[in-house]
C-alpha cells in the first residue's frame, strides 16, 4: 500500500505526520491535517480528565507507549516531527476548537 495523499483528522493527523517523519522513503505528495493536535502529552492528560482515569492507569499506559514507540508522551511532538516533512501540507483548524487549541496548528 503506497498512498499519494494523506488526510488526517485529530489523532489521525498526528499519525500522518509521525508516519512521514519516520518513514522518509514514502511516496506522499500532499498532506491535509484537520484539527490535528501537536503535543501528545496535552491530549493524553485531557483524555485523563474527560474519562476520569487515575494516575496509575496513565503511567501504565505511558509505559506501553514507550515500549511500542520509544517516546514518553511529552516527547511525542508533531511540531518537531513536522520540521522534517518536505511535501506541501494544508492545515485546517477551527479557531473555536474546544479540544485542540488553534495554537497547536
């Protein structure tokens, strides 16, 4: 499977940037990001608050993430990953988004 274009909404947008950063031999010509967050730690702790998850659960979840991706939540930054992407990218973000602030676009 080798898509020419990626369109990602929210966490899918994060995934699109992560993919392009780490798999640089891809064939992506253009990317569209819709309301994508930049900083995973802010999103994860937002989920913790919304879902009323305890700190132990979050710590265990982060360790799974570290084992699988080799990143702590605070180290997973789409803003940093995006610095290596060369293809044209359209970013669409609602200035009134209540989950992901416009500043993350």
